[in-house]
């Protein structure tokens, strides 16, 4: 079951700021296209303020059925349209991606991508990711590197897209956890602390392409 025209939808926007990410907004389905929804400008619940969205913003959305059941899905902003009012175009979810269980985290996908790392002491190495998302990544590396929780590093993530193009997304990250594996390597979990909107959108775009590939296998 998918939301219909005039249905209310409730939105949370992925953000490195946890306070902002917890804010809930409401909007309405204004129109439906083959692969997209057009929604009205979201309004913050409680304050009535308009929530400005940008291309690439990752959204966690739920809508209510006639029985009052919440249905959740993840999507992202594709662009904008002008009608009588300003509308936002978002990716339409597939019916099988709708769930009645709240997704507590934004989209993260398993992916082995090349990651160039520079530590604060100028140590440099190349690792490969274990998973990636708009808010963080994890990677595997040799245990000889001294990596501790709270350490910060500069990273450059290589992102290959389905159309054959390749992008690099630079960011600064902080280690939130490390785990020694049985094979002697270390799994390092990072959260992104400094990244431009444009670079984050590159990562989110890759994640949605990757999710689409998994769904169609």
C-alpha cells in the first residue's frame, strides 16, 4: 500500500545534528508521477515553521492507514516543481519497501569501496569500506594502525555510479567504535562530522542506487 494524493505524510530529515534529525515535519502528497511523488513544503510539527529541503536530502517518512497504522519508508529529494505552490519531488518507494516497523537509522548499504584515509599525524593508507551511508561509514584495515575511539581523520571515498561515472567524496570523520576481527584485521566505524551538502548527496545517491540493485536481484 502506497500513500495517495492528499494523504498526510510525516517526515524526518537525515542530519549530522541529532537534535535536527529528531524533528518531525508534516506534508501532503500533492501529485503522483510514474516514479516520483510531489509533496508540499514540509512544516515542522509544534513550531509551524517551514522546513527547507535540498536535492539529495535523505528522508524517513511514515503515513497512516485508515486503521491508524503507521507505514514507513525511506526516500530522498530529487528536485522541485512549481504549481500553484512550490512542490518537492521525491523518489516513490516500491510497495515491498514499505514497512510497519520504524527505521531508526537512515539508509546504509553494504559496499566495498576504496577509502583513502589521512590521520592527524599525517599517516596515510587506503582501506575498503564494509558499509556506507549518509551519516557514516565503516571500513576494514590492518591492525598495525593505531586507531582509537574519538580519533578524527580525513577521508576520500570513491563512488562508482551505475552510469559509469566516478566521484570522490571528501569528509572529516570521527571513530565511534573499533572491533578486532578473528582474521587479525580491525573494523572501524566512523561518523561524518564535517562534510558539505553536495558531498553527502553523492554518498546518498550511491546508497539508493545500491539499494535498488539489491532489490532487483
